[in-house]
C-alpha cells in the first residue's frame, strides 16, 4: 500500500520529528509513503479568521497536491478536520473522503492496534477537540496506546475538556486560554503521568508552554513531557524515543 503524508505546517516548521516518526512507523508496517512537494497550509488559520478567499486558494492547492493519492494520512486531528469538515464549504469536497488522521488510518484501514511499539512510561492521553468532536476519533488513539509494550495508560480528570489553545482563541483570549491550559496540566500531574500524549502538536505546544511556565525555576522532572502519538508509536526497544 502507498499513501501520501500531509505533514501540516506546525509539524513541518516546529515539530519535524513527528513527520519523521509517521514515516518510520508506516514503513515498519509495510506502507510506502509519498511526500507531495506541493503541499502547504491547509487554510485553517485563514478560514477561522474569516479570510475565506485566502482559505479557498489554499484548499485548491492542497487538493491538487494530493489529487493522485487514495489515502492521505495526517498526524493532526485539527488539520484533518479542516479538510473533512470545511473544504466542501470552500468548493473543494473531493479530497475530504481520502483524508485520514493517523489513528484512523492505522485502526480502520490497516486494521492494527499493536504496531510493535515500546515506551516504558506512564502516559496520559489528551483527546484534542477537533479529533474528539469533529472527527470522532473515539477510542482509536487509546487502543493504540494500550497496545504499546511497557506503557501504562493513566486517566486524568476532565480529559475531554478543551486545553484552551484553539489557534486564534489563544491569541484573542490569552488569560482564559492559559487558565484552561493550567487546569489540564494540573490534572495530568495529579494523575501521576510522566508524559502527556496527543494527536495534535498545536495543543501539545500550548500545554507544554503552560507546563514550563508553571515550573519555572523548579525541577524539570515536574513535567509532564509532551509527546505526539506518532512518536510513541514509532518508538521501539531497538530504537527508543529519547
């Protein structure tokens, strides 16, 4: 099987290790991965800010970049939800059925939950809003994490509450955004998790910033460390995530 990777802006610019992890994981599972060079932003920031014509141009470019691929895998519930939910409103509905968030592709298309991963840590999972509410990822990410050797999946209070990022929301409402992030970080610490895992690096970036601010001057062990789902699933005993 051959798929295309839609890496997304945040991963490409800030978290390239996530894109590398997706390729490593999929190739380990026997999937060939293409990376269309024409891909760029999905248009979500523009769409959410009311710049519909600019978002429409990006939607057209994205649809053209992935026109030849049956499956487009996205390590971001947020960007996958943008394509699946809003591209039709921008006049580009054709790409939507072929776009799958990573956990959807693994569980629904490949039919696997045990991907041969090894990650000996206590992990809490944060189900970001777009993946939870727009894509309906449900238990897919948790099922994948539960099958990772050495990993202890711990529950946190209010796990399904928003972290407060929301893209432009964090810029327009910084005090509320930070307060929401603090509540999530506190819940993860109360659960005793070493690692906070998610399927959206934008949310993890926000939570990591909040966690670092709350532990300024304190031990780095105060954590939690934020790690994308793909990087945990790509980790093995032979090549562990550092």
